[in-house]
């Protein structure tokens, strides 16, 4: 098993408004309030985005999709005052040109979605497996 650290830095922009910045400098703002995605929505976006990248990388080698949309849904459960998500579901809505390259790309989608779920998507695999999360406080 190999191990490679991943990280982000989170900064408070305003009350309930945060900016996450990756080592590359890319950032996204989120939180609670108008125009902001919540952390739960970001988690769903991460699951959908991770699998989308897996599928898009291979199918785009053949042709550009005419439509590439993915929706992510989940049930929010409350278990004795503690909340979590369950039944995360991705629905891929893809369309490719009606030509040889498009049919070749389309024929690979089911296998690619399966490989993403079973092997390549770090985000969904992390969500599905017991994962250690710990906290420290620095003052």
C-alpha cells in the first residue's frame, strides 16, 4: 500500500463563509448562506466530480460528449442527534455523437463507471470505507 498526503487550507471569509485553497492555488468558497454550497453539497459534488473525471478522461479520448451531466443524491439521516448521509446515488446522463467514435465512447461508459466505483474514485471509496478522521487544535 502506498501513501501520499493530500491537503487543503481553509480560511474563514465571513460568518459561515469559508474558502478552501489547494496547494495548486485553486480555491472554492462555500458555507451556509445565499449563493454558497454547503459542505454536504460539496461532498456530493466531490463524489460526482471524481467519478466524472474517471469517465470523461477515457471517453474524451474518442470524442467530445454532446451531453455530460451527473446528479448526486443522498439521504440525510439523523441518528440520535448525529447526522450523516446514506444511499449516495450518482446518475450519469451522457450522450455522444452518433458516429463510430461516439459509439466507441458510449460502449465504455458502463465499465468506466464500475471501475471508478470499485477502484479509481478516491472520494467515493473513502466514503464507503471506514475512515479515520481526527482533530487537533492549535492556538
